[in-house]
C-alpha cells in the first residue's frame, strides 16, 4: 500500500527499484565476457580510426539481444522526398522475452540522399599504361595517397584490362537516376541503426561500444584512408608485376566494392552434369563460387556501390569463396 500510495501521489523512490551494485557488476562482466568469448573483431564489432571505443555492428547487437533475451519490435515511418528520394525513420523497442516487459528503445533513420546511395562511381577508362610495381608496394604498405599520386593523382585508379593491370582515368561520380533501387537497403539500414541504439541503451553498454560510425568513415578524420588500407592490406591475388603468392588453405577475408560479376557455363567431366561458375571481380583479383546467392549479393553491391566482405581460400583453381556478406564499412546491413 505504501509503495502504491507513493506512485499515485507522484513520488517514487527509485532506490526501491534499482539494481544492487553486485547485479550491475555482473551485467557489465557478462557483456565483457560475451565480447571476449563469443564476439569477433570486424564481424560483431570493430574499432574505427578516430574513435576511442569500438563500434557495435548488427551481428554484435543481435548477440547481446540473444544474451539478455530481448526481442526487437519496430515502428517505421516513411517520408517521401523530392525526385523520388525517401527517408525511413525507425523506432525499435526491446521486449524481454521471459517477462514480456518493455526494457528499452532506440531510434534510427536512413535516406536515399546519403552519399553512398545517392551517387555511383565514375566509369573507368584505360590509359594504356601498365601499373608500376611501386604502386602495389605502396598500396600493400597502406600508403594509398602516395600510390594514387604515383599513377596520376586523384581521378586515376587501376583496372584489369584484358588480363593486364593498367592505369585508368575515373570519371566523376554520377547521381543515380532511380532512388527506388535503394529503398529496401535504406529501410534495413534504418532498422539496424535503431536496433543497435536500443541494445546499447537497454544493456547500458554505451561505455563499451559506440555505433553508426562504421557507416560513415568519410566524416571521421583519417578513417576513410585507414578503412581503405584495411580493405587492401592483404591483396587476394598478386598482380602480374609481382611473383605468384604462396598457396595456402587458410581462409582470408577482404572488403571491396565489386567491379563485375560474370558467369561461366561448364560441364562436370565426371558426372556430365552442367554447372554455372560465378566470378566476382575485385580491384585486386577474382573470386570464384558456384553459389548464385553469393553472386547476387555481389551484383547488388555493384548497383549500390557498397562494400562486401569476401572470405575465400586459395586453391589450385584460384580464390574459392567461402562466404560473402555485407562489409561493415559499406554496410555489412
């Protein structure tokens, strides 16, 4: 009765409902335990240059939600903008599965006006000049600005033309003529941002993680260059100017924006059955798979100019894809 009277009178002693210190310590320890024993760097979270705390990614938020038995519920608002552009504003509420109690909420938004959805990269045109060996050495060392200066400066890149790496001029970015192509991607991005926000709030993990900065390295000083370095430090295939890399069966992962996806039809010599082999072409090599779903993910990334994360193993047949997913820097969704 006394507690009820206090609530009806508008006075609440929060101490009566507070967790004790031991419980708080146990919750923090649990999050850190999950982080160290279950989560993996660059898959569930990662540190973005210019930020002191690691950024929590969608898979990491899902792991924390699973740990604390929190089910997300979403409210989506759609705002139609001029020229076919659209913004999604999402509110995510977390419900405690065992008790049904609402324990926290977060908000997130995404719009097709964001640069990575609004623009696409310019077309590459070969200059006919072979890429110098020093370019690959600088790129391997993470000195991207020096590497670009070596081949002509901003506006130039490299491309594989008829099997040979050549210096290419890159046209200016073009605005996409159909923003509707990115409605679904933007909706997923807004939901992800709201979910991560809600998880950090409900679990009081904001002192351990931050969020969203993985989506916008271009606005963090030094982050974009470091991101490019991270995605290209280990080239999947040695270019023609360097000797063939040693074969290894260990899986490796690279992040890049696919340049092309093409299919090769063939027939199995043993069974006589036809097959389709899909090849995803990246800036430093090609990756092979028989999975049409992997190829579709890469094709979508080309359309959206988004990074994908490719895990592969080197075999006698080339770079065999193990998995393909959304990269955290271009939106691993």
